[in-house]
C-alpha cells in the first residue's frame, strides 16, 4: 500500500508541476495570447503554417507512413501471435514494438486530414491530446524496445545456452515495465491544452502552437526524456553492438559466424538509420525549440525544421519491420509462409517431407558408396 500511495503522490506532483498550479499568466510557445482567446504568432510560424512544407510535404510523409507501416506492423503482430510457435525474448520485444507502432499509425489519418485542411484541427481538444500522446509514446517506446532487442541480440549470441523460459519471463516483465513507464511519462501531455486558435489565420492548430502556464515545465520535461529515454538507451545500444561485433569476431572460425556477422551488420545499419533519421533530430530539436522559447526568443527561426523532424520521427514505424527481419530467421520464414498462404500444418508437413528426402538421399549415398567399395574389393 505504501508503494501505491507513493506512486499516486508522484503522479499528483507531476500533474501539479505540469499544469502550473502557481497561477502564473499564460505563456505561448510561439506567440502572444490575445484577449479574445486566440494566439498571435510570429512571422516565421505564420509562413510555416501557410506554406507547402506543412500543407503538402508533411501529409505526403504521413501518407507514406500509413501505407507502409500499417500493413507491415499488422502482419508482424499476426505472425508473432499466430504463426510463431516458440516464443523467445526477441519475439516478445518485437511484438511489443509492432504493437506500439500500430497504436500510433491508426491515428495518423487524423494528422493527414489536419495538414491537408491547412493545419486546421476540427476534431476537438480530446482527440488532439490522444494523437500527441500516442506520438510521443510510440517514439519513446520504440527507443526502449529497440534497446532491449539490441541487448537481447548480443546476449543470445554471447550466451547461447542461457535458460529460455527464464529469459521469456524477464522479457515479459521488462515489456510491462516499459509500458507502465511510458504511460506515466506521457501523462503530463494530457494535462494542458494542445490546441490553439491562431488569430488572423482562422485555424486551430494541434500541438504546433501551444499554451501553457509556465514554459520551464515542458522544457525540463523534454530534457528528462531526451537524457533518460533517448541518450542513455542510445549509449546502451552502442555498447551492445560493439560487444556483439567483438563476440562474432572471436568466433570467425565457426561456419555460421560469417552469416551471423552479416545479419548483425545489417541490423546495426538499420538501427543506426532509425536513430539518425527519426529519433536524434526530433529529440535535439525539441530541446532547441523549448530552449529558444524559455530564453525569450521572439522569432522562432528553427520552427520549420522542428516541425519537420517531428514528422520524420514517425518514419520509425516503417523501419522497425526491417529490424524484425534481420533479428529473427523464424520471423522471415513465417512472413514468407503467410504471404504464400501456407498454414502451420502445411509448413510442418513440408519440413517432415524435406527431412525425409534429405535422410533418404544420405542413405542412398551411403549404400551406393558401400556397394562400390565391396565390388572393388572383390
């Protein structure tokens, strides 16, 4: 009970800090509040909200994300739930990663409609909060689950004889802990308004322009997330892959080492691309954006780049299926069989038939070799 009370107290304090119970006057991220309840933004923000970057380029990116990520992650969850017989830690982490991507992608059509409508949000404050919450939850969930996959990949190669059932329980516990942690961390995003009506433009933005009681709270919030949910996991991933390559290098005499090394390199390249394209620019620009506002800057010079990096962060939902592909050979086989409409029973019969043919060929070769030896001896 004490632990539950402590958690509730932490959540209450977090809520109080986020909504600014001190009663200070409202402050606008990119402009100034007006008496009629609208927001006056600077010239750079106005041009960005009216330009082709947000009304043409961003919706194109989001459409690509939906078209690619929705079927790939839906199929991945299907494979992990119904086609993968032997559950292992990597499959558990990948299933959670695919679920995180899918929960975010299903909300993207609202984002597409928003940008195509001239950055005018017509779906209400509640849905805007949901969209923002799932966006950041997906980004930070992806970082943490990719970190778990990277560590597990190293552990599986460095310690191949580790106990499977025990590792599955650890993976389940870690996955639950990540979901709870992300839920607690994204709760502050629901505690203040994410929509703002822009004076002169006749539009209502969703998260692009925000109003909050005190700018230092989101500033310190994103510093916390950037350090503990981005930087620290990034360092863990680097260490895991360095040790992975070193382990594979020490086992180059083994027959399968070359194949494992190639897959490991492809996995590392995919993860590196995901971080360089999706996570690093967005986390850096979040800090730059809120630092500029906290410093009292009137003209948000990097606003367009800030909006673009947040959009590019959603591409991780398209790149994550490549990680599944390079991590698990079982996943590759199950995807192939699913696309060919082969049931598990059919695949099992094919394996038995293939094994029988292989055994029969070996037996015939042995018999033939024995017969030739006997004839030559006679």
